[in-house]
């Protein structure tokens, strides 16, 4: 770049001030990355959910009122339904009460068909079908606890006890599944429903919810109405909703996380705007004589304006770019998610939005100092020196 040395020289003029401003911007964008990941986590990966899936639960409560397993074949016969699977909230705890993760008894074949984002090698799938106490776990969960295939995994459930009165369950890890795309939930622990149903003391023949895949997403409302009408006026009435709407509803029970995080980000970026603008204003005031010399040797007002703006954008780009990269790397290296929240990643869409924030910060913070530099008259500048 022709004027690169001038821009770089301006940034190096007050090195400590520039360094602290860069550090402030860097921290702001690291915070932005983590808040974006947290928003995705509390949204339970809504954005990556399929449009062709629906969730069926009991009309009055998902966790305290269950549905009969016999609903499955009836749901499969309803026009518009392509495939059906079910899951049940197990609330398994591994070793310590803090180690709570999504653990579900499922039918292996139907669940893997409907939840097609779970990629399990064929030989591991066969091993799961051949082993009644077998279980599969997501890659993130396996990495977190250092499990390997063949390990015996003991879980305790505060909800489900065995017929012998014990709350201790033990499974053999026979498979590890990966996500088909970034954001797929790889924190689940899945085991066989037939073993669970036979061994539990109460609730035999009941499941927590159904996950169905439909033929045409555009007909989701009509399919949902047909399903609910099938079980209307019975003890097992249902409430059917698109998976995205269902997951968003669960997330909203915690609170409107998007609004909360948006408010935090707005405060952070407003502060960064003031810090960066103040840095640029001081820089312009300290370089009045230099700017006058540039105009004297032929630099136009427009060129001076662009140079100051470029310096401000370079300052924001350096700090913000490193901050985004550091946030992306740290989020991929360390997943703090525990419990029932499945997804923790920095969405590519938010990375691009972050780049836009960098450009907006640099241009907005540098605009007033750049205009002042452009309007600076050589005679007035010399009087100040």
C-alpha cells in the first residue's frame, strides 16, 4: 500500500496508548465471540435445526406427563409423516452431580434415521444393535471425559430406578458419533430403550416425546393438527410443534438471552467506540504540524481524510481481527457446556457480523477526527505550533 508507512507511523507514534487501545478492542471482540457462542448455546442450536422435523409431547407437560410407546405406529400412519422416533429424559449423572448431560433411551435405528445429523460408523451401529447394554456418545462428550470404546460407563438417575430399587445404571460404550455439520449436538449419551424399559421399576411402555420427520416442511402446521386430532379427547392428548419452535420455547424459559446479550454487546461496543475515537482525536491533535506539512507538500483534503480514516480502521482491524481469531480458537479448544445445553460454537454468520462491526467501529471512531484533519488550515496549524 502506497501510504502504508504513513499509517503505520501514526499508530507507532504513541506505542503504549496504541497498545492499550488494541488490547481493549481485542478483549471486546473476544467477549463478542463468547457471547455469540453462549447465545447459540442457549438457543440450543435452533438455527441449525431442520425445517422438516417436529416434536410431539404431552399436551400439558413434557417432563412430568409421558406418552405411550404405542403412539409411535399410529403417528407413522398419519398423512405427511415420513419417519418417527422417540426419546425420554433420563437425567443421568456421571460420577459427580455436576456431570449432568443429555442421556436418552432411544430405539437405535429409528432415532439415527430421524436425527440424521448424528454420524455413526456402520460397524459401531451393528455393535449397538447387538448389545442390549450398549450405548453411543457424541464426540464432544467422549473427549470431555476421556472415554473410549469398550469402557463401562456408570450413570445414576434421580428419576428412574431399576426394578431392584437401585438407581445405578451401567452401560458399555460401543460407538462414538460425530456431527454432520458444525453445531450438531455431540454432547448426547444414547442407550437402548428396550433395555431401559425392561429394567426400570415404573413407567413401563411410556416415552417422553416423539421426534418426527415430515415429507413437506410447508405442510408442518397441517401435519401437526392431524397428529393432535388423532389423540384429542384422550388421556394422552398431544401438542405438536416444529422442532425449531419447540427448542426456542425451551430456551425462552430461561429468559430472552438474545436481548440480554445484545444489551451487553451494545454497552461494550459503545465503550470501545468512545475509547477508539478518543485515541484518534488525541493522535490528530498531537500531529497538527505534521498534517499541515502534508497539505503544504500537496496532500489534498480528501487524501488527509482517507489517511486518518485508514489509520482508525487499521487500529480496529488489528485489535478486532486478533480478537475474533482468538475467540474462534479458544471456543473450539474449550467447551464449557454442561447439562442440557448441546451446542457451543462460534457460528460463521456471527464471525462475518463481527467483521462488519470491526469496519463500523473503525469508520465511526475515525470519522470526526478525520473531518477535523481535513478541515485543518495550514495557516491555523502553524499558529498552534
